[in-house]
C-alpha cells in the first residue's frame, strides 16, 4: 500500500517529518508530493522545488527513514480544480490513499472516489511553515522547529537573507 502526502513544505519541518513516519507505520511506501513546485522566491513560496526536495531528502536520510520506501517529487498547481484529482493520478506514481488535514482537498478527492485519511498532526500551531518563515525573518529560535539538516541547508543557501529581502520587497512577481 502506498500513501500520498502533499504540501508546499516551505520549509519542511518537524511536523512534516513526524507525519512521514506515521504514514510509513501504516503504508509500505510514501509519495511526498511538493505542491506549487513552479513557485519560488515569493513570500509564501521562498524556496525552489529543488531546494525543497533536497531539504526533504536530507531530513529523511538523517532521521534513518528508509529512503527505498519514499518517493519525493514536485507537482505543479493545476488551475482547473474540477480535473485536479485526475491530474494527480496522471502526474504521480500510483497511490492508494491520500493523507490530508485540508477539508477542501478532502472534498475534492472524495468526489473523485480517492480515499482520504485525516492524519493526527503534531501540534499544528507550533509546527506551521508560515510561522517558521516569520521566525526565520525575525531571527527567532526557528531552528528548533525544523530538522537539523533543514536548518543547515537554509543557512547554506542564505535563506534568511532571501526571506528578509522578499518580505520587504514591494515587487510581487505573481500572486497565487
């Protein structure tokens, strides 16, 4: 059985890592699909798809997750919402069920007869990527909310500077 976990992972944090482990307790394999993969260098989506793949891969590897059970891939947004479920089926490897806490996503997938599981999340208020991005910008103690490899990666690419510049810019290349 293969489970699908979708998210923007901006950045990948300890709540995401906890969910991956829970899904792997229930499934043989997991697909981690990075949504909005075409967006980057934006306030809501500061990291590229490649950077997010690297953060996730490094986090899984460093956490002793069996990488042979994991598929990490990017998927672009589909703007025709009515065909989104069939787009997922066509664009991703086969999956048996989707893990999502988003009611809108659950409704769309259930309408297409895709099994949706509401996962038990690790403290969603604490482990929240929007909050973590804000903490990075304000140089607060954000490192405690992400795997060490993510913290190291963000430092390596000077992610704090990127986030600060993006947050202060009045240039909005695209809204989504």
